[in-house]
C-alpha cells in the first residue's frame, strides 16, 4: 500500500496530552431513576483505572474476560501500554479538544 502522507489524528495530536478513554454523561431523568447505577459506575471506573495503572497485565486479562469483541491479550496490552492513552479520572485539555472539534465541524 502506498503511503499517502495522511496520518491518524488523535486527541494527543490535537491537545499535546495523552487521550482519555471515555467520559460518560447521562440525563437527569436517568440519574434520578437509577441512583445505584449512577453511584456505582464511578466506583467501578475508579477501581478499573487503579487496576490498569497498578498491574497492566491483570487489567488486560480482566478486559479480555468481559469484552464482547474478539481481541487478543497482545492487542489489549497494546492499547493499555500505549503512551498516547492515559487512564485517569481527571479530564485533561477538554476545552482545547472541544475547540478543535468545533473547527473541524464535529
């Protein structure tokens, strides 16, 4: 395949910081109707992030066990160990990313 010179644009490219996997938001109606889920999810997320940051191999095995997609341990470890990904509860450079997304029409 010929190299077109195009690259993959990542959050780390646009903000200069590692990417954060995901942020979850909900509507107040869901929040009010599901207090156990709403309070339990952040605890689970915190536990998962701590596990990944403490023991990446154990984290990858846990992800593989619960993932519904076909992935190998090497593929999961590649994502977990990639320096462009950060596993943290603290959002970083969100506004800079939002400004960029606005500029490109996303």
